[in-house]
């Protein structure tokens, strides 16, 4: 017999949404006895709460959750997209502005990749935008070593299998030859680990520069390396379907009336 799923959200998630700490840090705060729910001290994060519950941290009432926010960040090459790196390498969080609230990345760019990286203060937004089912196209400007022809990329447009891993069809456009290198525009919807680099290797090319220029409707534009720019609330609301707005992928295109 199946059990009903408890209503509400896990307490650590609620604390994270309120900007108190990350989920893991919130769990440690709970285990340390710093959190109460409805006057009772709790010591386990295995608890669901709703908006009706009274929550305090270190004796202070929990603030209302922050509105969902998104920032555009131009990641330079040479930075790791993690909070901490076990090898001691510099991360993007070492270079973000100090006045930025606690944020998390939406997806990743590897060490040598650069360009548009989305940041958010909300775990729900992060998970939603990372899902392939969201259907957002991610576009990259890619420089490869070699002299490819347009039909070189035919296997990638059909979808390739590399070491048993199936890659979905890519949008690939050969832009121009520049000496020993060629520039290519690539569009993908999945974002698997080193997907473009591995795909190019499969057709005999080596990527020596990779720049993400867009993530769904969000564009890198003229944003300079290392710069951060917040997306306007109205745009975030419209694109994510917040506050009752209908997200673009679910909007119906109005049909024109036929003239008689």
C-alpha cells in the first residue's frame, strides 16, 4: 500500500529559499539544534513544512522567501564552475561581485570554456532550466582545428553514439575558415559533460575555443568577461511562467482569420 507524500517542502529547502544557507549548510544548522518549527527545536532535516508553520533560526523568525532571480554572467576561461575545487583551482565564486546574494549556477561550463553562464538564487529555477524537457536551445561559437566541410558535421546533425552514450542531434553551421582553424556555430538541448568537445573529436576535429553565446532566450550579447548583469523581473516572470504568466513554450500562437 503506497503512502501519501507529505505536503509542503523539506525544511532545508525552505531555509535555502529564504537565503539562510545552502541546503547542506541548512541541514548542519538543523542538526546543531539552531532551528525550531512551531516552537519545537528540531534535529533532523527529514521534515516537511508549509507556509503555515512558524520557523525560527537562532531565535529569529524566518524571512519570506526571496523572489526568483536570474543573472547573466560572462564566465572567463580558466575558472571552475563549482563552489570549491578539490585541486585548489580558482572558481567562478572567487570572482563574483561581493554584493551578489548567495547564488547557484544553472548548468556548468568546463574549465576551458567561456561565455554565458546563468546564475540564480532559487533551487527550483535551477532544476527547471537544467532539464532537457525545458527544451531550451543552448548555442555556442566553437573554434576547431582543421578544415571541415559542411558534410563533415552530418553525423552530428543526425545524432551520434560515443562510448555507448547517445547524443541527441545537434544544430551545426560551418561559419568560416580562419587559417588552420574553422569557426562553427553549434546548438544543443541536453548539455552532457563535454558534449561538444567529444562530438567534434568523433568527426576528427579538436576544439580549441568554446564560447556559449545563448541559453534559451538569454543572450551573452556585449557582456564583458567577468561581468554580471541581472535579468529584469518582468523577463524572468514571463520566461518561467511565474505569477500566473504563461511560459513561451506553452503559449498558443493565435491563428489568423481567413478572409472570404
